[in-house]
């Protein structure tokens, strides 16, 4: 028996300048020779994008204050505040700022409850988001496009999104291909441009256990096997989520137990069974 030590792959921190080639810096090439020069115009599939409505910013204050680094708690508090949609209708939250197309001049005070504790959420209008805000504007638009792709039930792998419902099987070579999209944003002369390219994810149809058995027959040594698989990506079939392999604990079995946040002990096998039943 063995047990994988895995974690979700980190979000890319790649800057927008390196996310795609800067089309506009390459728009005009001068090809020079000793006797002549020739101007070439290069076109790309970057499209200008501008929101129909102005984006309003609201600074969020939570009372009593939450511990540092508890951003997920803030998300839950906002979801638990039913009156927020009466004021802002549709909104998006990012780094203690709530964004909406609705303009409300007065402070918005909301009540919310989390883990039997009552909280007060105060939203103060902080101005209109403009492209001159540069990094904040790009961050907002990047999150906006991610949200749209998530709403369309596309599966995020790294910085790209794929559609597992439209996968194509190649059983003769034991592979599966997911179609998807790679998107990037670029700012040029106070305008925002979006690039959308096709992308494909190739997935093996063999299980990770089958792959380990092959490695064991070929390599045999546990340290070498671990070196071979470290950094690989595995997928849980019940929810199509991707994880990166950090190592293998050969001494732990599926019946081994670990402790939950509430102090309850549960086996890995029981957790797997619960997840499988929930996704049947």
C-alpha cells in the first residue's frame, strides 16, 4: 500500500506582460537590408474590451475584525448577508473591495452570521474603477473572465480552462483530450485587449496506481519511483479536480486515520467513499 502526498497546483503568478506576446510592440517590423527597408503590419487576435457600465468600488470593513489571512471567511460572510443583493444586485469581491455596477453613495451596513458569531459589514463607496488604475483594473478583469469561465462549468487547470464534457477519447492509445481556452489580458493606450486562444489538455486514461505498478516493474527502487512521479499532475475522477504530486508515503495505507479541524478522526478510505457517494 502507499498514499500520495498531493496538493492543488498554485495559481500562476505570471505577469500580464509575459502572459502573451506584446502584440503592439511587435505591430510594425522594419526589415532592413543594405539597400532597402520594408514595413510589415502584423495582426493578432487581440480584441478591444470595454464594460458597458461603470464599475463601482466599495471598501469593506468587518466588525468585529477577522483574523489576518481569513479571506475565505469574508467570502462566507458576504454570501450569508442576504441584503447585499438588494443594494448591489450583482457584485464581485476581491481583496476587501466589493465591485458592482450599482452606485450607492451612502454607506451600506449589512448583518451576517458565521459560526454563531454576529458580524457587521460596512461598505463605503470608494470611487469608480477606471483603466487608469492599471493593476487593479487588470486584476478585476482577470477575475471577471475567470468567473465567466467557471460559470460555464469549465475546469481550471493552471491558467487555462477546459471542458471535460466535450472530451474526445482515443482508446487505442489510452488517451483523452479536453478542449479548452487560454485567455490573457493586455493594456495598451488606455484600452484593454483580450486574447482568447484554443488549448487542449491531454490526459492519460490509466490510473496512477497502474502507472506506479509499471514504474515498480521497471525501476523497483522506491526513491527512484518517487523522483519519477514528483511534480506530476493527477486527477480525481469523481470531480475532475487536478492535484500535483509532492511525494509518496509508502508506509501509510488507505485505512490510516487523520484528524479533522473539529478533532474527529477519520480514515482516508472513509473520506474517499464519502466523496464518491456525493458525486454519484
